[in-house]
C-alpha cells in the first residue's frame, strides 16, 4: 500500500488522535559531512509547527542526538523532544531520563575524553560527547584509515564491553557507545504512549514513525505491532522493518504536508 493510497488517507483523517514521531538526521534533513551542518529548512520547520498546532496531533522528534542539541536545532515549542535514542525526553508536558543512563554520565564523559586521545592520529575521526552516550563518527575518515579507526575503537572498547559497562550499536558511519540498558527508540515511544493513555482522546492514538537508520528499526517494529504507519526514508534497496518508503527528506516533508492537508480538509497544492 502506497502512502498516497486512499486507505492511508482515510486512516489519517478518521483517527481521533495522531502521534507523529520523526527522526531528524537523514529524515527531516539530508545526511551531511558534519552533524553541525544538518539544518532544518524554513519550510520543514514551519510544517512541524503547523502539525504540532493541529487538534488531536502530537509531534515527537526522536533523535540520536543529545536532547539539548536537537532542541537547539529545531527550537519549536509544543513538540516532544527525544534525545540519545530514547534515553532522555522533554517537552509537551513530559520529562524522562533513563535512571541507569543518568548514573553513567561521569563515566561517559571520561570515556569520551580517553577516546579523543586514542583517535587523535586518525584524520577525520570525531568523538562526540552527548552526555548520556558517546558517538564515534567516521564519515570523514579517509578510506585508507578506516581499518585503523575500527581496529583502535575495537581494542579500546573491548575491555569495557567485557565488563558489561557499555553497549555498542552501529548507525550510518557512526559507532554509538551507550549505557548497558535495554532501551531504544521503540521503547521510548511505548513509554510516551503509556503517559498519554490516561487522557481521554489520547487513549489509543494512530502512530506514525519516519526514520532512516538502523536505530529506527526498533521504532518501526513497535509501530507495526500497533498497526500504525512505519516509513523508511532513504534508498529503496535498504532492508527495513518499515512497511512504507520515501526516498529523501524532501519527499518526507512533502508527505507531511499532505498529512496537514488531510487533517485540515484543505486542498493539496
């Protein structure tokens, strides 16, 4: 079923309430060489603002970035901001920090500093301290240094993995070092739904999730179980649990504008 299918439109317009969850990098903005350059277009920002203002619609920005980072980049009121792949959340009357991740802050800070020293001779390698997690970016590492980068990272992190004090996941040319907790984007969406359940119109919202990376797969599976819309944004040859696809962030923005039109019963331009 295509996202423009009349059945999809009927489900979106007839739902009493919608929980719209959207990743940031690669979904709302194109993937760029340096994370600081991933800026939201004025059109997409206005679109998110409009969606969040609609009756019966709540918007959650679900990102691997630090919470403070994604809030600064988007800068809109009324949204629920989720950072560090679900370990922290704030906005729309909600607040959450995973308790085990909270206790790992000082360890992660030390780990980030040590990794910067360990990788300082690898050109293009970047260590990002995100408070609750550490990201090791290798998008700008030359191909000739890629093997050395992964060897050094593996050697340095291996003792911590054996002790069970970290969990490692992979993204698009990034290695994520997280606290050793079974928590992800799917689980934080389930938590949000649990918080909403006590409010009459939000008891059973129609859930939509747009994402582009491996870390979004847990969210896709959660949405599928709830018979919502799971939408992968990116190349069509990428294997994913999402049941719908859009090729680019531009297509994603265009489809979200359709959601606005359908919910407000206005003509699509």
